[in-house]
C-alpha cells in the first residue's frame, strides 16, 4: 500500500481488544464533551508513527492536533525534558525566578516577526494565552470593545470562547458570554465559498469594518484590539486573500487598535515559516502561541510589544504557566525547528500540496485544496460549483482512513486537515496519499 515505508501496519481489527478495554473505562469515567471521531488508543509515538495498545502501527497526520511539530518523542526534546526534570519540576514563575523562563522569552522575542523588543507572559494552553491577550489589550488601551472573525477558533474558556465563532455547538448552553466582542467576515465576502474569489473580496472585509461597522455601530476609538488567526484553523483551514492581513493591520494602526495574531495553530514552523504572519508581511502587536511550542509539553505564551505589556504586578499570573520542564522542551523544540524542520515543512508542504491538487483533478469530491506548508486542508463537496458540502462523506472518509492505518482529523464542516509532524518525509507523504486517494475513490463510488 505504501511507497517505501513498511507502515502503517495493522495486526488486529480496530479497535483491538486492549483498545476496547480502554474505551469501556473511558466511557464510564471521562467527560463526554470530547469529540473523538474514531477509537485510537495510543501506546507509543515515534516520529510520524503512532503505535496503539494492540500493536497496530499508524501513520499520524494529526500530530496530536498540530502539537508534535518535531514529531513524536524527538530525542533532543526528550533529553531536554529529562535534564530539566532531574533539576527541578516546579517552583512557579509567579513568585520566583528561574533562568530558563527568561532564556526562552529572549528566544521567543528573537523569532517574533517585526522589529522592537518583546515581553512574554507564560500560560499552559492556547485558550489561556488568548485570555491573557484579551486582558492585556483592555488593560493597556483602556478600551473595551474587540473585533474577531466568523470562522475563528480561539479556545474554550469564557473569553476565548466569546472571541470564537466557528461552530455554535461550542457556545450552546454557556451564555452569557463576555460582552463587547463583535464578529465580522474573515477575508472573503458573504457570497464567497472560500477561494472562489469575487473581485471585491480582497477589500470587502476591511472596507466593511471601516465603512459600515465603524460608522454605524462601533466607534473605533472604543476598540481595543482585533484578534485574527493568520490562517483559520478549526474554521476549515481558510487562507485569506494575500492582502487581507496587511489591510487589516493598516486599519488598526489608523485607529490605534492593537492587532493580535493568534498563531496557536499556525505558529512554530507549521506553515513553512516560524510564524505564519511572515507570509503576510505583518508585524502584530501581540501574538499568542501554544500547540507546537513545546512538542507536546503543556505551554502557552502571549508575546507582546515591550511598551504594550505594561500591566502592574498582580494584574495577571499563573501558578503553572511557564513550567520549567515545558520551557526546556520549548527551547529544544525551537532549536530543532531552526536546524531544518521549518525548511522541511516548506519543502514537504509544497510536495504534499501538489499531490493533493493532482488528487483533486481526479476526484470530484474534492472542491478545494488549501493551506501553507504542512497546514493543508481539503474541502469535500458534492458538486463542482461547491454549492453542497459533503459533510457526512468527510466523516466517513476520516473513519475509513483510520481503518487503513492513516490518522487524519476534520476541520470546518466539510474539510479534512493534514498536519503531520514537520519531520515528515516524502515517503511518508506518498504513503498517506496512497491511502487517502484509494479511500476517496471508495467513498465516491
Ligand atoms: C487558533 C487556535 N487558538 C486557540 C486554540 C485553543 O488552544 P487550547 O486547546 O490549547 O486551549 C486553538 C486550539 O485548537 C487554536 O487552533
């Protein structure tokens, strides 16, 4: 089935007997709010391989939801974790100092796009980094209103949830949310299936904010910040028109509004550059990181321009944020990314996208192939005009790929995302493509 690799390799029906035992206990004791699509029970990970509790070997094109950017258990990351664990596990940066926190902050400032000094606030997750940014923009500007985008996902804590607008199920039952947040269209006009551009799409969104929103409903001098993902992730891997972010940044600067780039999914090399903002030539005032920052150890960061992060002691803090073991993993992660993985993401991403486009030419079910680097999405549709979304087919496709040993995830209503570790090889991409293509044909017929 695969080109020159000998995995995936399945040795039991799925789920196997040991996996079934875990599933039974999970059903009894774990919150039912999680969204597991298929029953993978991991025992071990290695590079782009995942081995389950029954000995089945999978090709992992999820990287734990775009987290294990250096692959599973990269040796340099594991060594950094062990070395730090042998020194101390925790002390809390809220009340004490440790060198690795400022060392990592210096590194994060250095890899930040744009010029000028930066400061870092550490958290444990994406949502917490977003919460920190939401608090900081209100604190610094003394303004209360915020703009974010339809299709965006920023996390599930109350502030991050209030900024999000990708699926209403995320919000159902949790109102009232944080007030003062207005959602606007992301990069494309309302009539536009993403990527089928109307001539006015490039300017539609920013003009609409300026001419309609600011004149009729929202005084711009009361707006603290715009929160934007460089590429929308959970919303369906939506790459906005090339000039969108730049125009948005110009608008922000005109009215003294802060630009917050949520790089939680797009950052840390995922798109073939260290930060996705670099593709769009923008210099955000603040950006948020998590996911790929520490190769799987829990860590988030909110990186802000030095003059903006001006809050007083006690304004914001976190017991665990910036945990030393996570910081150590992050420093090792950045080194591995700089030593070639970001470049590999760009090269392999181009190769992969070409394969997906070739697959689209042969399969009517694929309406669109989009993304940058190794953040690639395929939209499934029922007609060439892309008027009918193939939602149920998408779910069947992801499940059928799992049964053949390829781990994928959906995004948006009807898209599949491909987000392997950035160490992925051409042979592994060929292996994944062979399974994906074969399964697509089976779903189509
Ligand atoms: C762009 C973006 N922001 C924020 C989050 C929330 O991150 P976390 O799940 O770590 O809270 C996610 C998670 O998928 C994300 O993709």
